[in-house]
C-alpha cells in the first residue's frame, strides 16, 4: 500500500525531530526530507504548530488503533481486556517506535496548547479504566506505563529487556486484580 503525502510528511517530521532535534525542525527541512515542495507541505500543514498538531493527532490515532486491535484479538471473557491491551501496547511502543512520541515533546517545548488532543483522549482512557473496582490502582498502572514509555523516549531506560517483561507482566497481574 502506498503511503499518502500527508503520511510521508508526518513520518519525516518525526525523523527530523528525532535525528536533528527541535532546533532544526523547520518546515523547509521536513519538506526536503519528505520529498515535497514547501508549498506542498503548507497545503497540508499551513504552520509549524499545525504540523505538530498533526503529529500528535497521528500518535493518538495510532496508539488507539493498536490498543483496539490488541483488545479485539483477546478473549472476550473478561472485562479488563482494554487495560491489559493498553499495557501491552505501551510496552510494545517502547520497543517499536519511539519517534511517534517526538511530536509530543515538540508540542510541550513549543506550545502546550497543542497537547489538548492528548488531554482529551487521556480523559476518555481514564473514564474507561475508572470503571474498574479499583480505579486508583488502574490509574497507577497507566502512569507506570507512561513512565516506561517516557524513560525510553528520553534515553533514560536502564532496565534490561527481561526486567521490562517482568514489569509488564506484573502490571498485567495488577490489572486483573482491578476487575
């Protein structure tokens, strides 16, 4: 399947941020890396803030699709599938693709208002996990997953892979206790 120009721009924007840092994150640099003219980029993302917002929205869509896919592939005999799927995807995201998170860092660095879509989505996620018999433990589990993801993103990950697997498995066991 061919990727759209818009998708290619987002992928290359993440790469520019990841490889060259926020200071070299310019629309010109992204257009060059995406193989489009600056005008072509501006057609889809008329400003740097709009591009960062696009990165954030893409992140949300991607993580939610992965959680839903994992959830749909699980047995439907338990009510805690969503939280367990969320745990799996947060840990898998750490292993597979940290560049999708660079848009979030760019947003925090440049304009916190760009995080609004993330805040809205997190409210939805916390509503889901808040329906457990132990909503506080469910929230703690979610924050532990965030901590692992951000530690990886910032290069602060100190645990070997087998320890991360043990942490993930323990969080899953705790999640089962929440329902």
